[in-house]
C-alpha cells in the first residue's frame, strides 16, 4: 500500500473565525488588548479616541523584530502558555544590570498571565479594518512597525492564511514622536472603526474597565493604571461633577472602600491545605475560623462576598453614582483580570437567583450581593473559553470552585444575615436592622445569643479552629444574668475552650453558680406566688359573679331602648287612616296652593310665549315641563300624606332612619293609596342609616321608580339595602322589559327630556336631581333581565 504524508492548509478566512467573528463585543476586544499590556509588565495603558481610530499605548517591555516574527505573527502560539514569555529577563546576561531590576522583580512576584491562547491580538480586527503596530523593546534602540489590512484576508477564502502579506518597516524616531512618552512598549493604532463610539459607549467602556481589574482587591495590582483620552469630550466633561459621567481620566474604582465600612461581608481564603474564613458586620469582626481544605484542586483562591442592606445600597448610590444592582453582582477574576460573563447584570452565572426563587426568605439573591471570586493560581482546571464571553471551560476544578463558593461563602453569609439580622421581624425594636449602617440594634442580649449559637455550631467539630471573635460583642456574662440560659452559657464555654480563654471559663462558671442561686430564689418565689394566686382566684370568682349581675341589668336596659327605638321609627306612618287636626289641614292646603300657583304661572308663561309666536327650543320646552311635572308630583305626594302621614308637613326636612322610612312608606302608604299589582320585596331593612331629607322628595323617587317598573310590565321589584363603609347602597331592580335596545349610553336616560316612550322624560331626571341634592349618585347597573339602578348616599357626618 502506497502512503504519503499530507498537511493541513489554512484558509485566509481563519482571520474572521479568530477575530471579529469570535469576539463579538467591542468592550471585550479592548479588554483583551489591555490584558496583553498587563502581561507585558506595563504600568500605564492609554486608550485614546481619535477621528475614526483608537490608539492603545502601553509602557511595557515591548517586542523586537524577532518577537514579532516568532510570537506575534505566529497564530495560536502563546509564549505565556509555553512558559518562555519572560525567559530572557531571567537568563540573558544582557538584562542582568540594575536597569532591568524592576522587570525582574515583577516576573519573580508574578501570579500568572491574563491571557495565554495566542489569539487575543486578533481583537484588533473586531475594532477596525486596519492596524498599525509600533513596538520598541526595552533596552533596544530600534522601533518596529507592522501595517495590517484585515480586509486582504477576506478577498478570497481560497487564499492561504500564510500567504497574505503583512508590511514590516522600521519607523524613524521622529515619526513616533506623535505618541507621547513612547520610550518602550507597544502602540496599537486601529483605523477605520467598524462601529461608532458615542459618548455613552465611552463612558460604559470606562465603567467596565474599572471592573476589569478586581475592584474588591486594592493591593493586587497597585501599579497598573488605565487612562482614557478624547479631546472631543473635554467640553462636555467640564460640565460634569461625578467621575462616572466623565470620559477623560484615569480608570478607578473605590468600591472596596465603600463596602468595607457599611456592609456585612465574608472573606474566605483557600491557600494550600487551609481555608480561612472571616465574617465582618459593618466594621465589627464577628468571627474568624480556620479549617482543612477539602478541595484538592483549589490551592490559592480568594472569595469576598458583601451583603447590602437598604442603608448600604443607599450609601453605595451616593458614593458611586449608580445603584448597586446596576454595578453587578459576583464577579470572577482569573489572575487579576475579569472573566466574562460572571457578575454581569441579568447573567446568573452561578445560579444564585435560581436558588433564591426557591425561598425568598431563606436565600439571598444577586440584588442583595456584591463580591468576587479570585483565582490566584495557574492551573489547567481554570482555562477561559476562546470566546471571551463564554466564562471558564467546565472541569473538575470549576466544579470544586462553585462548591466552595456555596458551602463556605454564600451559605455562611446567609446563616448570619437570615439567622441573626432577619430573625427579629416581630420585634419592633430590632426589625429595622436591615436599614441601619451600624450594629446598635443588634447589640442586645437576644442578638448576642443568636451570634454565640451560630459560632458555636460552626466550630463544634475537631477540624475547625476558632482563631478570633469579637469578645466585647459576644461576651454577655456580665449582662442581666436572668436572661442567660444554661444553653447560651454552654455555647459560650465552647468558644472559650476553642480559644483557650481561661479567664472567660472562670467567668462562665461563676455565672452558672449565679443561675443556680437564681433558680432557687425563683422556686421560693413561685411557691409564694401560688398561694397568692389561690387567694386571688377566690376574689376573682366573687368579682365575676357580681360582674355577671351588672351585665344582665345593662343588657335588659339595652333591649328596652332598642324596642323604644323601633317603635319610634314605626310611628313615622300610622297603620290605619287617622284624622288630621285643623293646623295640619291648613298647612297641607297652603303647600298645595303654592305648588298649584307655580304650575299655573308656568302654564301662563308657556302660553304667552306661544301667543307671541316665539320659537322655543327643546331645552326651553323641557324647562316648562320640568316645573309642571315636579310640582304636580309634590301635590300627589301631599294627597297620599293627607290620609296616612302623622307629621306636620312632608315638605319639611327631617332627620331619621332613611331605610326605616322607605320600608314604612312602602308598607303603609304606597300599598294603601296605589292600585298596585307589583310584588315588592325589600332586603336589608334592618340597616340603620340616619340622614336629613325631605319626605316628599323621597316619595317622589320611590313613586317614579315604581311607576316606571309598572310601565315596563314588571311583575316583581327588589329593593336591597347594603352598608358600604359609611355609605348606604340601595340596589333597585325589576323584571320588566328593560332598556330600549336603541339606547347607546345607558346613563343618558337621566338627561332631561330623554324618553323612548310617550312620557315626558322628566321622571328619572327629577330622581337624579333629588339624589344629587342629598350628596348621592344614581347609575344604571348591569343586568341581563329588566333594569337595575344603583343608588349611593353619603353619610351626613
């Protein structure tokens, strides 16, 4: 069999795959280039926006031509990953002098590199169509320049990647002077930008760069500085006061200074075979413990997690200019640089919010948390995905990292926040602790006991060592001894033994003796109290008997008053026809004369207008008819009272139980004076609703409604009274033919002159006017059969 060796060919389209198609975010593209500056031991990185270009300049170690050819132009090759990135600084005699001491020191103390895949340089393709790279290696005289047109790689995918030319040249020292203070390092000038950079995009870049390097660790990289420049934004910047609204300037983040003082937070540091945990609440140490590291792949990991109550969130906003939830949640950093998308808003990379939904009162969510997970070790188990938004590649190491976060960080913080801070919701003195910046509300016997119990459970094993705790805060031996149960003293004794505190042990033993003495005194007091209780019980029995007798007398009196009140209400109308005295007859005659004269005057006015051939509008005619109709109804009402009423004049205002009045009127007056074939049912007539009204006006309302029901061929009428707060609701309904189908707006029937029959169209108008004078409303309800009116009357008080 004939065999031969073949080789892969690489298409020029590879550029897109590892360039603009791999890195989809402009911010992440700039992050990658800044991280490369950090790996080159730069102390300053300048990101400058110009017309259709971005310049990224650093003062790192720079590259020689040999570095450019063998490293930068060698796709997917990473000297960082191979461990040869800084080899010459350690081994070459050329770099052994004091001139290069700072670089050697950096390399010796270096934790690791931010990037190690050999493709981050292709972030330039994401940002712009062309790149000019200028580099000068520290200790060498020459500058080196590469000019790359990324569009050449896109002309024909059949072209091989290695055959696309990249222009190399040696620029003069004069030509590089336009880059300020460019002694050594790297300049990347990216031209013909693919996207526009508005002011808000630049501000967001500055905010994001502030979180690129762990803002929760002040001392990790104190000498690395990033600065943004854009001359076009100077004027707008001069009008702003808060750093978050200013484009130009050094990228900074003071979040750690804000959070340390005002929050509850937990720090967990895993180093080799130890896990050190420290819990602090608003500046006060709660506890510090040491445990055995049970995670073999975690050798140098640092967790910081902050719980922000309402006061801490308000303080964060005042200091930072944005809400804490907009800043982010729990960020992940690998060797000092951020790993996306951990910590991003609406990205629950650690599953915190998913767990929070299972128990809002038991678990904390990302809205209440800020913090970081810092990987400070170089390991194959913590490699970032090639897509910089893909986080870490899943491995046994990442699984152990998440387990450690939950078991040693999040759950322990929750036990303190939920178990101690949130345990006093029913105590008005303590429930406001969520909103306070200090520990004053937790400085109580109850809260101290909770904390002692929490620490005691944590250290109740042979593998956990209690390194420290706040003795002033937790030591309650000298507090009110009666409130210290034996269980609390037992827990406190565990802490004393764990810390080998002999003086505290002695104090606890004294406290136990005091409790025994107190218990003896309590037993004696209880015996005395028992005897006193027996005597008191006998006295209470006698008092109870007397109280029952008094209560019986009061109840009998109330019954008599209720009967009298019912009788008074029934006397509004007499049960049978009675004669009226002379004064009543004269009074009725007077009012009938007044109403008749009003009718006569109205008719005369109408006749005069007709005789003069005046053209009357519909509204004017309705006004004449309204006066005649209303006064006619008043005369008819007096006619009924002439045989049934027992009060002087129905036109006077009275104040009485309105419900009882209507009930009595329908039972004693309406049925007796009207040829009535309606079955009237009343509900809620026992409701008491005292109101000022004129009986005549009230009967006009009732008579009109019942008259309309008869005209609508109704057989049954229901009048139901309900109490709605202080208001009285009266629901009037019948089983008649209901509203005409031609009516569009059902409440139009209350308008003057509105009718679909041969009537005057004034009855319902009068009803609405009278109810309005009583500070009430009437409207048509929704019913499938007949009609329903809903009347609401306000209480006079």
